[in-house]
């Protein structure tokens, strides 16, 4: 997940739109309810995983989902 986040954050650099990822004005929040929590900050990943584990449902692995329907 972290690799994907950093890949997406680096896209404006690869496209030569900015020199550093921090300069891209359209970076949004990854964690709903925490708009100032940013993946380029040192405290992001420990905080992200803490929040993730707190909100994860205990039965998430055993839930039966309805079958997908094609559109």
C-alpha cells in the first residue's frame, strides 16, 4: 500500500509538473477525517496503520460478500 501511495505521489514529478512531490497542490488526504495527515510526513505511516487497525472489523476475513454482478 505504501509503495502505491508513493508511486501516485511521485506522478507529478515524473510528468515534470513539479520538482518535488510536496509542491503538487492537488495532493489530498488519504485518511478520511484526517485532512492534515500527509504520507510524506515522518509520522504518517505509524499513525495510518494505528488508525487502520482501530477501524478494521474483527470479522473482516470471515464475512460473506454478495456475488458480483456484471454491468
